[in-house]
C-alpha cells in the first residue's frame, strides 16, 4: 500500500491541533469539555487524562494522536475528510447540552422542578419514573396502565406532563426517602459509553445517607471524567455523569 506524505503530514498536523486545542481549552478557558468529545478527537488523551494531573503521559498522548491522524491521512488520503466529517456528526449526536444551555433551561423550568420536589415527598417506594414505566426500590418495573404500580393513572399522568414540560426523559428519587430528586436524560450510547445529564435537587437536611457527590460535598465539581456538576441555586445542581455501559 502506497502512503501519501502530504496527507500524512496534514493528518499529523490535525492530530496535534486537536490535542493542543482540547488541552488549551481546558487549561485556559477553564471550561468543561464533555469526555465523549475527547474520546472522539483525542482518544489517547482520553486514556491519559485518567491519571491527570500527575501523569507523565500528556506529551506521549499528544504525539500518539498525531501519529493516529497521520496514519488515517496517509492511508485514506482524501477519504480521511469523510472520517473527520463523521466524527463531527457523531460528536454533535452524542454530546450532552452545554452548561450554559442547561442553566438557561433550569431558569425556564424552575417552577416545574420545584413542583416535582413538592409532590415527590408524598411518594413511597418509587425510585424511577419515565413516560411509560415506573420502578420501585425492590427493582420491580411496571407499565403505565399496570394497577400494581402504586401510582394512580391521574398521578402518573401528572408526572408524564412534567417530563414533557421539563424536557427530560426520566425522573428519579433517592432511595429510602433520602430526599434527592433527579430530572434527567441520557445521550445515545457510543460504543460502551453514554452520558446522563440533567437537574438534581439536594435536600436541606436529611435523615438517610446521601451518596450522590453534589449533595454530599456541595459546591461545584473539579475536573473529572466520571462526573461534572455546578450549583445553579441553593439546593439545585445541573450535572453530567459519563458512564460506561455493561456489555451484555
């Protein structure tokens, strides 16, 4: 197979630019970059950053990215542009909303979210609700019209309307009445990864242990692949959780 030097150099330059761009954005802008974007455009950096900030892998990760894109350019030549276009389309498809967008939506849906908290205090044993299913703490799942679901049709219809109003796909409540309330959605799965994102209410006081990090620590999160959260009101957070999926 004959390799093309020009496309190889262009690919290497692109790989370097992407790596430095991602690193520069994180360092200088102090903005949160969804891990799935790093996974797509700087996979070696995605792996290396699990050891951040003490790992000596940053420079090798940059060079590996250059070599990876150089190889793609040398082998595929002009077709490597199709690969780049595909990466951009996939990134648009699987990336969660930005912090600013979630914060703006929180302001718009603040009343509906607070109403969700108010009515959730009267639930017993319900931990998850979607438009079609409800789950209890024992792991049992019921459909919308199942009489054993512990929710009346009228009450469930109210939750379904809130799901539409808040523009999420799921509602969840802390187990054993710990008080947390989640309203969230999930991105499409990419390989074994996907992201959950949405809104979290942390109670002012609680009698049961709380395990979700924002409620137990407060404030805003640091740089982490596993999760990212930001306080938007006294008891409210927007959050993002990057989670590997089990391979069945």
